[in-house]
C-alpha cells in the first residue's frame, strides 16, 4: 500500500513538473537584468510560474528567493518579505536568500536590520564575487547610516508627550473659558 502511494505521488509530481517551468538548482533564475525593461504581463506570468514551482517544491530556498525577488520587482513588499523570510528559514546557509533578504531591508531603509542581515550574508559568502557584493552592500548601508538616511526606531514610549499635549489643550481650554 505504501509503495503504491509513493508511486502515485511521484507520478503526480512528475506530471505537475512538466506543467511548471524547470529552474536550475543553483543561482536564482532571473530572466532580466534591467527591471524597467520587463513588461508587467511578463513579470506577472513569471510570478505565477514561480508560485507554482514553490507549491511543487516547498523546501526550495532558491525558488522562494526568486519569488521574493520577483515580488520586489513588482513592488509587492509584503509578499516579497514573506517569501524571502521563508527562504532564509528553509535554508539558513543559502547566501542569495540571506543577501536578498538583507537587500530588501536596505531598500526599505531599515538600515540597522539590513546591516545585521548583510553581515550574516557576508559570513555565508563562498567565493570572491559573493564576498564583494556583500561588502559593497554593507558599505552602502554604513554610508547611509552615517548620512542619517534611515527610518528611526521607536524605542521610547510616546505616553509622556501624549499626556503633555492633553494637559496643554486642557489648560488652553480652561483659559479660553475664563476669558
């Protein structure tokens, strides 16, 4: 019985794989270099193909990375973040998943998080090319941090300024009433 289920599942997977595009297991498949030269229809079709491929191979960090990159190219930040987070969780040692996850934070100007994630990608670099692009990204992040181009982190409570504002309005209201 178990052998039949395995053969049936394998034959279904093979028939589904023939419908979905085949992607290489190494580098992420990216059909373009310049994002402005890709028509919206082609990008949408590519996203659909990647979604199908991710359904067929849910444990593939490379496919999830490609999907996150495609979502980012289509200006869909939250699905991109979800796909890249899933890729990093699936394979914590995948350089491109970690690098693109850090790059998305960099693009969103969450520079502190981007720096931490880029340092992780720098540790995962296995050749000089990966090392150079991670170092370049880290350099750009640190340059932006020095120039003050980052979103502030809300670490302080806004309770005291809110109470002060309410007190000022109350005093002004009482002063206006007594006139």
